[in-house]
């Protein structure tokens, strides 16, 4: 008997999926557990395997098209079986579920009697005269000509941004005396007419927009920024990389230090759940990873129990899987704290939006060589700025400040992080 295959919910935040590729076509035999299609969720492209054996009778979503979770993805059954009645029934169910509830008829009030508005005298229009005959030959709107005359701007000095190079009001508004307006002859690749390109928003970008908007506008954010002397970490990293089996990054040191600091400040390792606050005993740190369509946050689980080498290996593996769209739900679920690092892009300082359900996120800037005062002497030093974004419903200013001071102490004395068995 024919049965409907519906769009599966392949992540906790997935609302719809895009069929990237069908590996079977109508009429093909399909075995249970066999790969049928690749589906793009809000976080990754995942393989969809058949949970039954039969023949693919109908494809409900074309490649590149989207369908909501529980929407009709396909119909499976016996070869040659008539599925049209089932399809019509399923489509009717979906249409009924999507139909809006009927609204009571509105009471129609009598239309008010129109009242004529008082007439106003049309203001006298200024008479515009031009002293240059060349202005008359320029392509310019009447308003642009009047404004140019009032401001004493010669139209010949401008490059029009309107149709066919016509000078319009914005060209007058943007003009600054003493500037030279480059003509097309000097800029052959310049765009002199308005144009744009639109692309369809990816499932990942839709989810990022929704989740971060919800976070920013529902969670009362406040921010704490601190400078950290990274001289000791710079030297420690050089020594560690001489013996470590994988290359250790500065970010790996930050992850290890954050995990240790969270163990000392459990209030920061918490979640807002509406009517209660969850204080997590385990420490799972999400690492923000940039990919082509947006941002993914794979999770280093039980980070305080792992060595620098283990952390570095996991982060590198997750970063590659994220770029290849091979992350699975288990890779990005369960974070209790998040780190976003833009130091490798020469960003000195920034603030990050909290990644729900976390109560905090740490924004990490680049390490900069700046003059610092040590023992009364000005000398070059390596300084890194970090900013902790806190949900004020959960974490107060003093709590967040104590956490940052512990993090600072750990990074400025990394020997504490490199104890027995921690490399």
C-alpha cells in the first residue's frame, strides 16, 4: 500500500528543508536504509535514508526547492500502484491545516460625509535664471538646476547618477566644493546607473536571522570588556608546539582557560529557561565557525576535562566538517557557553550576540603589540581584548566581572593551564 514520506525534522531548529539532490528517480526501487536524497537544513546538508522498502512513485519537492517540516516529500509503494487518491487526500489535509481560522464578519459603519478641505494658495515658484549657456545643454532635472544655481555649483563639474548620466538632486546634495568628480573616462569600470542582484536566503541564514533577533530583542544584553596581557601565552605556545602532536592555536588556549574559569564561576555556565534558571554542571563550549552561508557553532564537550591537544584536534575537525557541510546535529547541540573569535581577521574588539540557550558569549579580538607599562617601564607587549556579553536576567555585572578576572589570571599565567597531563 502506498504511503506518504514527509519532510523530516533533522535539527531542533529546522522549520523547512531544501532538497539539494535526489539520488533516486520516480520508478526506482528503494531499499530500507538506502540513500534517497540530500536535504539542506538550517545548519548543514544531510543525507536522507529511506525507512521502508518499495518503489519511488512520486517526488513532491524538486531539487533546489523547499518544503516545510512534515510537508509531502515523496510517495512510496508498489511498482505501478495508483497513488493519486492518496496524494489528493494528503494535499487536502495540508491545505486544511494551513488555512486560517474564519473571522467573524465585521460590522460596517456608515461612511462619514466627506468634508472639503480648505484651499490653500499655491506658493509662488522662484524664478530660476542661469548665467552659463553650458548649463542649459547639460542633462539635469529642473530641481537639480535650481539647487545648483542656489549653491553656486557649475553643472559641468558634476557626473550625473540618473538615467543616461542625467544630473539629479542627490548629485547636488552629495557634491562637496573643492572636490573633483571623476568621469567615466577615468574610471572605465565605474557603475553609473543603479543596479542590484538578489539571492535567495539560505535555510542557515533564515535561522541565524530568527534566532539572533530573538536573542537580541528578548535577552537584556550588557557587555564587559577587559585587556589581557598575552606575553606569557605567546611564549608558552611556542614551547608547547615544539612537543605537541598537533599545532596549538591561541584560540585553543582561550578555550581551555574559559573552561577552567567556568568551573570556578558556574553562574556564567547557565541558561535562562523562562520560569527557571539552569546551572549546568557540565561545560560544553560552542566555537563559532564562519562558513559560506553564515555561522555554525560546533560544541567541544566537557572542555574542562580535555587537554590542549584534544581541544585543538576537535576544533580543527569541526571547522573542516562545517566548511564541508558535514556536521551532524550531535555536533552542534548542547552548548552551555560560546566563544566567537575574530582575531585572525585583525579585529581588535567587538561585541557578540548571545547564542541561546547560553547566558553568555565571549567575543575575542586579535593580539596586538602595543606599549605597556611593566614595573614602571614602558615596553612593547602583546595585548588581547575580550568582551563578555551577558544576559542580565541570569548574570549580574559582578558575576561576569569575576569570571573575566579569573580568565585574565589564567591566560596571564598559563603555567596553571599546562599542569601535568594538560598539553
